[in-house]
C-alpha cells in the first residue's frame, strides 16, 4: 500500500487490467447472468420490432385495402404492441430486481474482503494511510461499484448488441444511405471513446480529492480538542475549505467534459437525420425506395443513437466505478508485511520464556532501530526496559507481539522461532496494556470481552475486581451494560486504563506487556494497577516499558537501552551500584521529583 503522499495520486494507464478482475466477481452469479441475457435478447427483439411494424401500418393505412381491414390491422398492431410492451416491462422489472441483488451481494463481498484484508496489515502499513482514506475505501468506493454490477454491465452488453443489430438492419434497408452516414456513426463512436479517456483522468482526480477531504475531516474531528485549545479553528477551517474547493473544481471539470459531449452527440444525430432525408428523397424520386421504407430507416437510425446516448450517460458511472475499483484493489494487492508461513504451528501452551538472539530491526532500510540485541527472559520473570526516546524499547515489545518481522537474528518463544508460530495463536498468550487506551462505543462488558462468548459474566466481574475497576462500574446506572461513548470520553483516563487492564487479564495471558501503561493516570489509579501487577509477577512473565523509574524498581531485571543497543543489565540495586547510565538517569529523575515536591510543599505553606 502506498504512502499517503502517493496513495491517492492519479494512476496513469488504462483500465484493461481492471475489467477482467471486476468480471470475476460475477462468476458466482452465472445463473442470474444467463437469465438476464435471455431477457436481454427478448427485450432487443421487442424493442426493434415496432420500428418495422410502424412502416407496415403506414403502408397499409394509405393503401387500397378496405377501411375495415385497415382498422382491424391497426387494432391488432396496437394489441400486439401493448402486450409486448407489458411483457417486456415485466421481465425487465424482474431483471432489474435480480441484478440489483447481484450488485449488492458483490458490494457486500468486496466490503468484507477489503475490511478483512485491512485487519491483516501491519501497524507500519496502516500508519501510511489516514483513517478517513481507509473508511472511504471500505464504504464509498465499494458502493460506487454497485450501479456498475447492478445494471451497467448488462446494459453495456445489451446496447452493444443493439448497435450491431441496428447497423445491420440499416445496411439491409438501404446500403446507399448507410454508406453516407457510416462516417457520422464511426465519428460518433470515436468521440465517445475520446471523451471516455478524457473523463477517466477527471474521475480519478475526483476520487482522490474526495478521499483526501474525508481524511482531513476525520483527522480534524478526532483532534478537535487540540484545535480548540490552541485556538487554531480558523486555520483548520481554511485548510478544509481549500480541499473542498479543490474537490469542487474537480467536479466542475467532470461536468464540463460531460456537458460538451452530450450536445456534440446530439448534433451528429441531427446531421444523420438530414442526410437520411436528403438521400432518401433522391432514392424515392428514382423509385429505388418508397416513403414508407424511408420512415422505417429513420426510425431505426433514431434507435441507433439511443444506445449511444446511453453510453454518454453511463460513461460517468463506468469511470467512477473503475476509479473506485483501482483504490480498492490497491488495498487488496498490498501484501501484509507479517504473514504466517505454510508450516506455521499453533502455540498450544506458552510458559513465557523469551530469547532474543542477535536481533536487528529497522523501519527504514539500513536505519537500524535495534542493533545485534540479545537477551533472555525466563518464565515468570519481570523485565523492564529503560532508555531515551527512540532507543528501541517499544520496538522490542512490538516484535514479541509480532507486529513486525525481524530483518536479522531470531526471537525464540519456548525455543520456537516466532516466525514459525501463527500470529493468532501467539497473541492468545499475550496481554498488552498501552499508553493510549482505545475503547469502543459499546457496553463496558463488550469492551472487556470483545464479544468473545467463551468469557462468562463472572469472569468479567472477577477481572474488574482484580484490577480495582468493579467499584466505579457498579456505581454506574447500568453497571456492566453501561454504554461507553466514542473513545471512552465519558470516563477519566484512569478509569479507561483500568478497563483496558481488565480487558487484558480476562484472557489470562502467559505474557503481560506494559508499554507506558501508567504514564497518563493519577497516582491512585497507578497504585491500583501496581498492586494488581505485583500479584501477577509470580504467575506471569512480564515485560515493562516505563519512563517513571519508580514503577519498575521491583522488576527482576532492568535492561537499559541506548540507540538500539543494550548497554546495561541488572536489578535496580545492581544498576545503582554500578553508577552508570541507569544511575545517572535515576538521580536526574529523583532530583526532579524531589524539586517538584519541595515546590508543592512551599505552595501549601504559603
């Protein structure tokens, strides 16, 4: 998947590769397509027959037959015409309903495929594209294909056949006239192709603008609080208005192309009619055709321009659908960076033993974040990682959760290379608490169980009691059925973290990963979490990243990182005795905290 800067750029080239791929989605609906094709042929005959019969009626009506015969013939014609019209209308309605279902089912399939594929992409791949852009892919772009599958494909075949049949009939009726207007007809088709190509780029550009506008809108709604705090509303309004104006200009360009095309086609049709009557009058004078034949020819010629005008109308739908399909397939063609191998195994049990062997890792080629990192974590051991920002602490945790793959070296879990373990199996044994808590707009219970039916209500309550969240939950009007607002905005940061903690331990993980989990919470909530963690230290392997050194003093070992390398390893007391990097970091933090305490006490005394 492309970086955001490239993701929505207009893709040069044709749609030749897209069409076969789009048609594959119709394969499961062969039966419906065959029925639609048979209805199409019936409708084609029924649509063209009146053109010929009208000429026959005129010939009989002006002939020497008796009045009674004329009335009878006209009555029969009208009856047949009405029956055919009613029949075609009924079967066309049936076809429309059937193909609408096909179109919606294909859109359903595409949405499911796209969403499922996104679930398998890595953090680095998802971070390249704004959320609003991905939302557009799954919703708007898939919906754009609905019309194409519902009727455009079928009508495209129908109108193509219609054009061929009408052209043959025109040659049969009068090859002399057809030769003259043939150049006009060819010019009409050439212009249709030309304008299709012109509108293609306009449509691609419009889809790009829509996606970017959605991305900006999503980002600004999510960050509205920051915008208001820093009084940047007008700047954001200007930014949105600029993108909105660019989208409007792109739409206007589409309208300009389409608006020029339709009148031009109409002009060519008028020229054709003039040619028909001009040549036709000459043929009548020379007794090579009669007036009734000219009338029939004119009716069929009008039928020719009907499908051409349809193409003019539907070229917008086709261009929009093709442009949207490009965006969808761009996601589907993005191979996940982390994939399970064919020989990957299920990790039935995990003791929590971890070993890094000469691990190298980089997000950007040759810019190493981890350099030849080796360490071992024993079962039920608590190990903390300390270091400056960018030293590689969080990267280590991400590699253990297999959010990324190592470039060199190996990671062993219970002696098994992590690359040989299925990701879904691995993550069943890992519980993660992150600094940024995400809660869904659902009940508290569903936020903890994540709709896992194997987790009972009793287990949910036990988990919340374990982390100290049960008291505030029970105080709510609906307790565990209380609805969490989007992103948990109806709870404090401490309460959100407690819910996240309960969600983690309810799955009874063998390995607990905490990445700055207590960084943004109050002291009381931190104390609750620390007490729960101390209980777990004897029964779980635990990996902790924290800037607050007071939270990791009781760890069995502390690994000190700097610029992607391990520079110190030991317990809290051992590292202080060495008076190295950790000692200096501790002294600096202790002095800062001591100074803050003096300032607070001074304020109280005043």
